[in-house]
C-alpha cells in the first residue's frame, strides 16, 4: 500500500510540474502575440496614415468637383440651343 501511495505521489508531482510549465508557456505565447501585434501596428501605422490622408484628399476633390458642377448649373446644358420656339 505504501509503495502505491509513493507512486501516486510521484505521478501527481509530475502532473503538477507539467501543468505549471504549461501555464508558463501559454503566458509566454500570449505575451509574444501581444508584442507582435503592437509591433505590426507600429510598423504599418505610417502606411495607414498616408492611406487615410489620400482618402480625405480624394473626398475633398470629389466634393469640389460636385460644387463646380452645381455652380456651372446649366452652362453646359446645350439642349436649350436646339429647341424650336
């Protein structure tokens, strides 16, 4: 009986040791994932900022083209020239 208790005790110690190492490596894994995510964001941020600036400029340009079209109004409407009165 004593020998079985000793064997069980050794197995339980091994299981606990493996569990602790598992927790340690999971923690390291998540730390690496977080660091890589932050690093990727830091690396790509200038590109994202430039794309955002370009998007804003394109929107402003399309808005100004729309305003010019509205201001021109019927100046480019040639259908009135060929109507019979």
